[in-house]
C-alpha cells in the first residue's frame, strides 16, 4: 500500500512539474519548424528533391504525371481511377448524398448499401461528375501584369479578374476542357488548369452506412477507428466504361512502417501562409463566433433529448449533420488561441520579415506588407462582427428572422407601383404570397432553442450596449433573451403576422415590432457594410499577393502553397502518437471492431448491420482495417488514394485525428495523423462478407475479370 501511495505521489509531483514547465515557456524563444507550412505539394512544382532527400526516392516527370492523371476531383471530395475499366474509388461519406438520392421506398442504400451484380446494374448518378486534371500552364506573368495595372486597389482587382476570365474562356474554347486559374503561394504564382470532365458516373458498390460510419459522430476525428468508409463508382463514355490509361492498382502486400506513402487528393483550404494579423482576425471574429454557435447549439440539442425524448433520434440526426463542422471549428479556434502555436506562427513571420528587411531591394518593395495587412485587418474588425450578426444564416438563425425578412420584403414590394412589382406581389397572387410568409408548421422547440443561441451570438458580436441588442433582448441572455423577444414581438404568432401583412406596407414598416425594425434597418446597413468589407478585402488581396511573392522569393518551392481544393501530393509514413496516456496502434483490425460493438452493447452508433453479425468461416478477423500515417491532409482530401512508391493503392484517406484539425493553419507532424481504410479490408470485405466477387476480382486484377 505504501509503495502504491508513493507512486501516486510521484506521478502527481511529476505531472505538476511538467505542467509548470509548460506554463513557464518563454514564448519569445519558440521557433517555427521546417514543416510548419505542411507537405501539400503542388503538381506544378513536384517535390522531386524533397522525396529524394527524405526517402532516397528517385522520381521524375513521368512518375508525377502518372499519379496526377490517376486522380480525380469530385464535388467537394477526391477520388481516383483504380482499374483499367474506369472503376473509381472514393469515401462513403463523399457519396452519402448520392446514396440518398438513388434510394427508393423499396431499397434504402444508406441503410443496406448497394452492389451492382453486373455492369448493366450500375446506376447512373444524375447531375454528377468527376474531373481529371490534364493540363497545367504557368500564367503568372499575364495575371500579375493585369493586377499591376490600374490606379486603385479596386481597379487592380478588377483587371486581374478580367484577365483570369479571358484565360479560362480561351482555354475552354480551344480545348473543350473545364478551365480554372489557380492562385498558388498567396498569388506569387498562377496556373491555368484544364480538367477533363466525366459526367456519366455510375454507382457500383457501397457498404451500408453503419459500417462506413461506425462510431458515428462520437468517433469522428478520433483514433483508433474501425470504418469501411469507401464507395466505388465507374466512369462511362458513350455508354461504355472508360478505359483510362492511368490508374492506381491495388496491392494487398500491406505497408512497411519504414516506407514512404503518399496521399493524392484535393485539400480544401488552409491558412498556413497568412500573416499573424490575418490569423488573429479570423480567430477573434470568425472562429470565435462560429465556434460558440456550433458548440452551444450542438450541446443544446443533446439537452433537448430529455425535454422531448420521443424526438431523440431526430435531434441526434441534427447533431450528426453539424458534428463534423462543430469539431473542426471549435478545434481550430482553440488552436488559434494556443499561445505556443501562435508563437511558432510569429517566429515564421519574424524570420521572413528579417530576410526582407536585410535585403535593400526586397525591403523597398515588400518591407511594409505586414504593416499594411495589419491595418486592413484592424479596419475590417469594424465591420466583420456586424456583418456576422446581421447576416441570416440558414442553418443557425431562427426562422423568426427569416419571417421578419419576408415581411419587410413584402412591404418594400408593396410600396412600388404595381407594374414594377415582382409577379408574386400583385394581382391574384398577392393573397397566396401573404399566406406563404409564415410556414404552415413551425417547430417552436427547435426554433426557440436556436433563438436562445443566436441571441447570445449576436450579443457576442455587437456588445451589451448595442441598441439592437437592447431592443431585441433587453439585458437578458440565452433562454431569457429568447423569451423576452417573443414576448415583445408578434413574430411567433402566424395569425398576427398574416393579419399585419394584410394591413399593408405602412403597417408593417411602422409596426414598431423590434424584430421587424431590426431586419428593416440592419439589412439596409448590411449592404453598405459588405461593400466596405469588400473594398478592404480587395486591398488585402493586393498585399496578400505581394506576401506570396516574397515568400516565394525567400523559400521558393521548398515549402508548399496553401491548399485551395486543387490536386496535391503529400508524403508521410506510418507513425503512432500518444493519446490518453497510451499509444495509438499503427493498424486496427476487425477484432477491434467487434470489441467496440460488444463493449457498447451493440447500440447505435456502434451497432452493426445484420450482414456483419454472421460472418463466414473464412473471414479473417486479423485483417488490417484502418491505419494512421503522417500524411498531411485536410477537408477535401476525403477520398484520396494513399499509394506507395510503386503507385499502388495501399489505403484510402477518410479522416484525421483531433490533433490534425489545427492543420488548417499549422502542420504539427508529431501528432497530426491521417486516418485511412486499409485496402486489404476493402477487398476482404467485398469478397467474403458482401459476396461481390466480380468487384473483388476487378480490384485485385486492376481490370474487369470475365
């Protein structure tokens, strides 16, 4: 017993000491690291030397071209060709909307999955496409020359925009490709991309959502994971499967912990090259506000389960829909609020400034960039919070605000001569328009919950002494603020709203209803606020381009450009990380899946479809299911193939751990992890559990097997 007490005492003492050391870090001594800006390498400037230096890997233009042409971009996600017959692999969560749209009363593809037993059974997806990056051209000189003409920032921005439009239109006219001008390194470089679009995409195979999203929102952004998050499509042309020259072939040989592996995908957006002033602005204004809204509403939905237990499943569905964004936004806000991480960003900026200020030529042209950007961000703080508070957000703003907006719009139309009004605001249509101002049914429980959250959000943005805050909510907060507004407004009473509308424009605009007054006045101000913010943004963009130019002059292609949903390749290796006082395994297996299933009493979100409750005798439970690596990914990378040096698929990226979320502005390789599905699990499941032999054979052979 005495030994046990001594061990506890030592543990407490060590923990307190470690915490104290961390608390006493001199932030002025914190240094930025080599890969703080990440490893999302552009195919415009392939990292040949980095791959050679880091892994002894010899690559060339042909290697990178084959990789680039094997990858695809979907709406909001990434995919890749994985067979010579146009088979495409992406994530299940990227296909969720598609599966919902293709479901019928007879067949729920979300609940039960899908398998096309023959080519003829593959289902065409309406209004869907996959883009392949087939053309890249440097157009930096043309775009920058246009951006330098003009007297004002607005003129420069307009000239730049017109040049970009000209370049894209010409390429599309000449080639038939989908064109896009891409800014790299904050505008230091510009590339013209041409995409070949495949618009006949058909669903081939999808597991049921329960195995694809096992653990649901609770396990999202965590590891260990146990998800079969994949879906297979096929591209067709002229009614026949596409025969791509370039595709990633599966390998079932696994991954050596010492070998390099590469994600190939379209990371959505990062702010790693932004100035400290820009990061502080988005932290204090954008992320602070939305982190509050997402976090508070997410938690309030959980509370509603006890208020209306019969609707618990409905509330959970809403939580799942916002859960991913809630974790991302709140985690980025916490990261931007971390003094140590911001100290690393400040050091990166300090080193860049010193390099510029110690070079007379660079100092003359670029020396005041940071000062100028800081001024624009300071000015933007006058408008940003008001814009956020005045903007009606479809997801979070309670419908009461939208109803008031419709009333004001209705009044404004009525004030026009009848011949100038929109069709719905005159003649026989007027009465039906009045009736449509208010929903037939309004979910007061949800809307009142939103109102309580939104009231506090607006107070956060505008301050306690703001006139609108006082008129709408008095001195109240949360639920009391919601009750105060509804007590002093007619907006939650359909009959009264309809009656007011029938009284006409003057009655509406002079009603004195606090919410109607707020909408009427704030929406008029919002236009002016947005114009001012746009002017500031145009000015910032000019300085941002200059910042990119100087970054490129100092670092060249030794660091990658920020992500912007264009094709990138990221290198990494299998690597564990510390969490909860232990270590994460490199791989998980199906044994772990079933342990979690049993441990949570087979209940949602750790439940399983019945197909997984009676496994065949030849199913190997030790098959690797998910794995972690140091590959640098963010949202948009979902569906990225993970390949080895031989360009063979070893995995499919579908998530990151919680520590990866701050990758939005800084890459921390010691604990930032990509989470992926092992292709051995994909093939083994398709073959043994789903009995989809033709697909398993195609994946193994890299082509359709007759």
